[in-house]
DNA sequence: CCCATGAACGCAACCGGTTGCAACCGCGAT
DNA sequence: ATCGCGGTTGCAACCGGTTGCGTTCATGGG
C-alpha cells in the first residue's frame, strides 16, 4: 500500500502538498492538485485512516449502542433493522462509519472505553434499551450522543422520536370515524413517556369526536403478549360492550385479539383493534392488523444526521417523525 | 486524556516500559508491571487506539457487509438481528469491534476502501445478500473474510452454514413418523444450494421411511409468499391426496397454508406443514407453524470466532450448525 | 526600480503508541 | 578480579498522516 510520501515522490512535491491536495486545501494550485489526484487515482491510493485519525484526533466513527441479545427479547423486530439501515446510510453519506457495540446493564465504563480511546466520536442509543443510568453516564462524560425514543421532559441532549401523540390520536380517530362508540385503550407501562403521549392522543381523539372518556376503558400492560391478553380480559369484564381498542404494541394487540376470539367476539365486526409498531407479523395476523407505523429508515437517517451535526457544530436538536396509520383488516 | 508518556512520568519510567507493562510483555518485572497498571487504573487511562493501530498496522475491527435496505426485503427478519448479536459478542470477546457497512450491488471498490485504509481487518458477508461478483472481489483482493450461508462446491475460504440436509431430513422425517404417507416438497429457487441440500435431506427421510419419492410431489418457488401459494396450488392439482408438505421458508409455508385453507383443507388434520427459518411470525400464524430453526446467536459467534482465527493464524474453516425442529401445531 | 503582498509550496514538529537494539544491573563461574 | 549471562529498562526510530511557519517567486503599486 502506498503512502502520501510515495505519492509525493512520484509527483515531485512534498508530503504536505500531497496531503493538502487530497484534502482540497485552498493553499494548493489547481494544476498541482489535479496532477496529484490523478496520480493517487492511478495508483488506487487509499489513505491510512489510523494515521489520519491520530493526527486529527477524531475517528469519524459513531457507535450504535445495544444491549446484549436476550432470547426473550426477540421482539427486537424489523424496526431495529430499518433504523440501523437508516443510521448506516445517513452516516456513510456524511463520511462516518457505524460501529455496533453491546453493553451490559451494569457496565459503566463503556463510554470512556470508546470515547477515551478514540474508537468512536459519538453514540446513538435507544431509549427502549437504555436505563436512566446510562444516560447520566453519557452526559457526565460529556459525550456527544443522540437518543431514539421519548426522553424526560427536561433534557439537553439530541433526540429523535416518533410522534406518539399523533399516533394515539390517529389510531383512535380512525375507529371513531368508522362509527365505533366505546373504544378502549391498552397501554404499555403507565410510566413510559411514549405511552402517556399515546394516551393523550387517544384522549384528544375522543374529545374531538365528542365522546366521553371513561376510566373503565383504560388498562396498562408491560408490552408482553400475556399482559395484553390480561388487559383485554379485564376490559371485557368491566366494559363488555366496548367496540374498539387501541393497543400500544402489535404483540399485545395480537394477544388481545386472541383473547377476543376466545371470548367469542369477532374482529373487526364486533370490536375493532389497532396496534402500534407494524411489526412484520402484523400483516399476517388473523385478521391482518391495522396499526401505526413509524418510518424506520427515516428515523435512522435523522439520528445519523443530527448526531453528525451535533458533532460538528454542537447544535442540539430534538426532532419527531410522523406516525402513520396503515389500515388492514382489524379496524 | 492521559498518554503513556504521562504515565511514564508518573511512574518514573520510560514510555517503552509503560507500553510493555500494559501489554503484558514478559520483559517487564512483576513489581514494575503492577505499579504501572495501578497508576493506569487510578487515572482511568485509556490507550489511544488510533496511535496503537498506526503502529500495529491493524485495526482490530471487522466489517459486517450488508446491502442497502430495500423496503421489499423486509424479510430480513429477526434472524439477522440474532446473527448480528452473536457476531458482536463473539467479536468483543476476542477484542475486535464490529463495523456495519452497506454496499451497493455495483460497488467494487469497497474492499479496497476498507482494507487498504486500515478501517477493517476482515469481513463477514452473507451469501443471501451477496453476488458471486462480490466474492471474487474479496478473494482477488486477498481479503480475509468469512461467509454465512451455502457456498459453491469448491471454495477455499471460511464459512459457516446451517445444516440444510439435516434440516430437510428432520422436517420430512417428523411428518413421516407421525403417519403421513404422501409428503410433498416446496423449495426456494431450484439452483440455490441450500434448497438442493434440503431436498436431498427430504429424499433421505423418504428413503429411510421406505416411502417412494415422486416427481409430482416437488415444486419450486422463489421464497415469495405468492410463489408459495402457487406451488401449493400446483401440487394440489397434481396430487390432491397429499397429506404433508415441507416448505423451504416460513413465509412460503404460511402462504401455502392459506392456500390449503382456501381449498377447504384443514391443517394439520388433513395436511401437515413444516416450514423453515422460524421467523417471528411463525409462532403466531394460524395454526402456529412447525418449522426448522437455526441458532442465530450461535451462527454469529462462530462467524466471529472463525474469522478471528483466520485473521490470526490464516486457518480456513468450514463449519455447519445444526437445524432444529420446533414443533408447534401445523405438523 | 524597489519593496510590499500574496499565492504556492517545503520543512519539520507533532499526534501517541510499538519495538529493535544498546545499556545496565547483580550474579555465579572461571 | 574478570567474564558471561539472564533479567530489566531506556533510547530513538518508526508508523503515516496534518499543520504552523518560513521560503520562494511573480506581480502590482509607489
């Protein structure tokens, strides 16, 4: 592999000139630059990144932080893939590489390990798989990072989030518009911010439709299918005449549908169901699930772009992406 | 951030001694080593990786090669995630980092871009998303790499693959054992090696059960649900009394089941169905799909470990991992 | 005609590690 | 007392880029 010193010799100039020519420095004359670049191309020159990074004191790498895989976690569906893909393209477009790192819940050294050693310039973390602890670690280390998902009310770091309020509103409005009178709400953990937002959206839709909100129509779970079925059961007991339900996750929604079937209700004839996430099996469930989907690739791209911007300018941005309704058969 | 020069000053020794102590060089006395490491720990020392890589001429990074995300490709299910996770843990355990790179079909420069610049030491590629072209590029560049999936008969590079033969055999045997007499075969593309292997396994199971193989019972598709349904339709026309079918992919299997239902057959009462892959929706299909699953995390770990071994010793290994039957309701 | 000015480029230090080789130590053997 | 030797440690070069500053040369203005 050739070095810029080799190119310099070939071109009859100095290392500095080659370096500058390759980096589009205005200090170099047009003719010289062209000649040097031609030689570089001709020899398939590839700059040694390690050396460059050493000099520049930056790696042009951002790390996507994930937890170690938990078999029971297989829920990590296609959306993660989509987001990763988006992050990757967004990063590459800006000259950055994507590092995938796995951490354990109790590990608090990882920030230093990657930032201090210069293996990464910044981080992308997922709110879903990330404790408050981890976030504090990041801010204390003064690490550049961006987070996907809902964040505490007061925060001073970058983020990209789905529009949970709009998602909840759209879902509920869809059912109300098609004539449903008593639509219930099944959430994830009540303290999860995105769940609260979806609930607020649900409420807004009810209000706009002139419908009364009822406490008897809301129930919470923990995103597990079992909890979805349990919540459905509870609702049915308290309000047997409900004719629609907005569920905060597809997996819970599918479990809820099974529960409905078990109790002899037809979906969507008797009760409409709309889920959230549009996981891959949503399209193949019985009946195919109407649900709210977020644009994964877009989310990824925004995560990448905003982090890079933060890296370059220090700007901290908070953007939210739309949540779209995909209508199938269940509502 | 401190450098080894700083540590050297603090410890009253030279840079070289610090470097050696930190790298467990046998040249350093036990006492000195301990003292230096203590100081390093105390100051939360993190070695500058860029500098280290420049000296060592290796990055301790391997790149996982993926294609840019294609929306119509959403099939890239949980298995990819599992495999990635496995690769990640396997790599970290060996002191390597995982880089995620995306390439386009016509890009032929990527090998040089990453290898020549020292951004990665080796590659992991997926047979499924990888043309013969890409492989040639890799071998010509003399790049260290390992591939997941079936490879051409003659090859001299590392690989990890699922045991398709055993998978096909197990699937067919399961149905035969439970009394099915005429079990059919629906494959993916006939020229795909893994499909051929699964077919051979299917044949072996028939032979072992003393059953006659029939050409009328085999049909091929292209992994798309539509092709699965079409294949099922064709089989039903030719051999209306079949009572079992082994399908080369879950998505096709689910489509086949829908076709069976459409024609008034019950699953599994009238005809048993076994799929392949155990995608996330297999557990939730109607009826829940009996299928063949491969251990993604294991595959990933093996990919990582064997590539690292190749990097260190040059050994080229070809390993295959088991394909396990997961029995649900469809067979 | 001379000097200030700026464009284009070279010199050499620096980034922070690694490593071959020389230097030094105390020791038992000759 | 001298020599040889194994065990430790330091010196300095090297990895391949980047960049502040000085140098060279042509040009335009006084």
